[in-house]
């Protein structure tokens, strides 16, 4: 571990974990975002892949466009109640409207990639334009363009990772296959996994395990950072006359 990273972790472990949207602060596991399409539609690896492609094409581009448009209705930090009443609605419309426009732009690409299979996603595909995963920024202060891109990409990777994990496990439990390829032939472990109730149960188990592992990893990072700082200080002390 580099000295700079160690110091950042020790200075504020919670803030460091907050910026890790893939594992330590995954938007699904830690914040409960994007649950509807996840538990209803991610019943197979193929469905999860289609949703992942849609989210990847929608999230970061819509966030970047919203960054420019939301400057028309800027929201200051620690805004008053009057300011929130005046600005939250137009900002919400800007974010969801931007996502809708981006959706119309990327749908032909999704149609070219997956064809009629997209119909299996039903109403939940266009409903992504009002999914908090995409538009939750409307109630926050103005972010920088760099943050809009980097955070958008990190949130995308974190959500896609959970989508594919849940989709593949549910397909395996319900059919004994992953992406249509048999894994445990003639063995169906949990038919309920193909239903929304099974999706909630499985996601609950995954979240419990994930959170436990994340807590252990955070403790490991903190311990490693402390050791790194001590070692570097000892080296500096030895180098002094």
C-alpha cells in the first residue's frame, strides 16, 4: 500500500469507503438502489446482461448531460426550505427528462444488440429513466464534471456486478444452468428463485454476506494503513542524522 493511500484511509476511513461504489459502498447492497429491476427481471444471466447494458449506456451519459442542464437551477449546500421547494421539482424534471432523452437515443443500439429479447424486460426497461440509481443526484448540490463521470462509472460497475451475480445465481438455482448452459444437469435447487419473492430472499442473503465481507475488508485496510504509516515513519527516523 502506498503512503498517500494509507494516509487517506487513516484520515477518514468512512469517506474512503464511501467513494468505493463497487464493493465497500455498493449502490444496491449498501443503499438499496435499483431493487425493482433487480428482483423482478434479473432471473437469468441473459436478462441481467440486457439490464446491465441498458444501465451502462444510460447512467453515466445521463449524469453528464444533467450536470450541464442542472446549472440552470443550481442548488446550494445547506439550502433553505424555501430554496428546496423552489428548485427540487425543476431539478427532478431535468434529471428524469435527461435520462428519458438518453434512453431514446440508446434504445436503437440495445435493439440491435438484443432484438426482440428486450421485450422480456417489459415496462421495467423504460422505467429506468426514473430509477433512483440514475436520478438521485437531483436533490444534491452541484457536482463537478469529473465527479459526474468518475462516480457514474463506479456506480455502473457496482450495479452491473450485482446484476450479473444475482441473475446467474437465480438462473442456476431455478434451472440448473447459467446463460442457458447446463451446470447441474437435472437438478433444480430452488424453483422459487425465478420469482420476485425468491429474488428478494437471495438478495437478502447476498447482502448479508457482502456486508460482512466489506466490514472485514475495511478493518483489514485500516490495519494495513496503520502498519504502512508506522513503517514509513521508522524509515524516516532512521534516515535522519
